[in-house]
């Protein structure tokens, strides 16, 4: 468990560069949805992928920094409630760290299931609970509006993390050397 | 998919705002944004807004620098206003506890003065934060930003991650554009002509090479940093730290004053976050 929160130089660098890609995807690679102010964000797929490889701290910071930065560039100021919710989502995604065999070159059946259960839990906590509650507390937005937005966001980000995250992890596993791939002749 | 946004189009000018240290600007930005985030009193919000426009003027930011941002924000504010109304046309009545009908619209729904007041307040509330953010972004040296974060007690490792993000964002952006052009040259269609499913798949064809080249780069950079002994000590120093001088303290004092008076107005005059002119 303690390993989960270990911060090495690699974690920090992964956070920095991960957040840079997150910002980029967040701004340019998204598909608008019918519910206003929400869209299908490919960035969360990337966030889930990095969180699985580098842990909850990296996951939380990537989503937090990435979201805050892209908000700041586009709107001049971050929308704090959703930025914090992004951080929470990234943090929960990070619990898939070391729970799958992706570093050993294997990402199939059970690992895919583990990863997806964790990412759905993360998205639900972040978008159905944290984001709407903070929206109401900080900005006094109408209750039914923020929950509608939250549920939409949870569904779309789960799909994004599920589809893109899983595909990325499979691709990544293929680049790792498999355990026991060497045999003595 | 054109990528043209410039991150922190910071340029050094000789204005009092540029002279302030990054730390000062960060704290002032947080104080002022928290003040308007907290308050739903239109008088406070407009005062902060006027103040931030004056600061915007002093820092000599040109409209051409922020035009795109302003357009985005206006679109956001208008959609927010429209959907808040349709989701909750009685929000104003709920908040202010009175009802003054203005016009009846379809099906027993009314546009009330309360709702208009609530939405106008909200419009300015969100709008007033924008100049503050713009001032902060455009007058702060990005490399000084990380050291300022560290000085408000953000762990230096996290501050360093932010510095790395700012440093590598332009690189990632360039790489994204290169990959995207290369894939398009091979016949990948990213325009609106392609089907939704294809566009999704095609976006993935750009993301995957981008991520895998970044993973290589992560190894490279973290090895280089490890070799130079990064994170061996509990604290670190920064090249770009500036000393605080008299101007910094004046700016901090003004922001703190605005922040405290916002809280005091809410507690003693409005008895809550909302200013209620209806009773």
C-alpha cells in the first residue's frame, strides 16, 4: 500500500509531461455532447492510462494541473469545482497502479475488468458527487442542472477512460517484455 | 484541427504589475478570485470587476492578445445563462424568498425579477474573474511561477511538475501537430467529413504515437534529473525567485483588504452570501 504513494523523480516527470498532453487533449481533442457545457473528453482516457502506470499522486496532479491549465488558457480562469473533481478522478484512477500486470506485458480479461471497475468508481465519485456538490457550495448553481451535467460527465468520461484507457494499456503492454519470455536452450 | 493557442504569451513590459513578484501575483489572484467566488453581492462583484479592469489597463495588455479568450468566455457565459434558466427558472425566487413576476411565458412559467437579478449577478460574478486570470497569466514569467508555488508551501516536487508541464507544453503541441500532419498526409481524415466513429479512431491514431514518444521522453528526462541529484534534499532553491519589495506589500495589502471587506460585507451587511434588494 505504501508503494502506491511513493513519489520518485520518474513520477514527477511523468506528471509534468502527462499534464502537458492532458492539457492539449483537453483543449483540442474533444467531441461536444448534447448536454451543454459537457463534452466527450479524450483527455480522461489519457489520465486513466498515466494514473495506472504511475500511481494516484501522478494521476491526481496530471488531471488537476492539466484541467486548470487548459481552463486558464481558454477562459482566463479555472473553474475550480470541476478542476478539483478532475483531480479526485485522477487520484482514484491511480488505485489501478500495480493492481494489473500491465508492466509485465499482460493486459487481458481480469486486468481490463479491474482497471475499468476502478475508473468507473473514480468517475462516479468525481462527477456525480464532488463536482456538483462543489458547484453548489462554491458557485450556488441550480441543483438539478449540476447533477444532470455531473451524470452526463460521469458517463462520458467513463466511456472515454474505458475505451481509450483500455486501448492504450493494451498497446503499452505489448511494448513490455513479457515475464518468462526468455527460455534456456 | 489547428493548434495555434500560445501558452502564457508572456511579454516583459515595464509596468508596475510586471514588476511584482510571481508570489505576490499568485496570492493576489487567489485572494481576489476567492472573494468573488464567495460573494453573490453584485455591488462587491462590480467593484472587483472595475478594479480588475483598472489593473488590466495598467498592465498594458492589448485586446488582440485576449480576443480569443473573451469570445470563449462570452459563449460560456451565454450558454450558462440560458441553460440555468431552463433548468431552474425559479432559482431566484428560491434564493431571495420573494416573487415579482415580470412576464408570463408558456405554461405558467414566469420570468421573475428575482431570476433576472440572480442571473445578472452570476453573469458578472463569472465575468469578473476573467480579467484577473488574464492579468496573472500574461504578466507572470512562467519559470517564476513554479518558484512562487513553492513559496506558498506547495511541495517543490509538485511545483516542479507544474514547471515541467509549462516547459513541455509547447513541445508536446509541436509534436502533436507534426504527427497530425503526417497522418493526414497518409490519408487520415480528421475533418468533419469523416464519420463520428472514424474521427474517433483517427484521433486515436494521433494520440498513440504522441503518448509513446512521451513515455520515452519521460525515461530520458527522469534519468537526467536523477543523475543531477534531483529530490535528494527536502527543500530546494530557485533561480527565478524575486525578493519582495514595497510594491509587493502594497499589492498584497490591497488584495487582502478587498478579500476581508467582502467577507465582512457578507457577514454583517448581507447576513449571508447573497445581497437581497427585494426585502
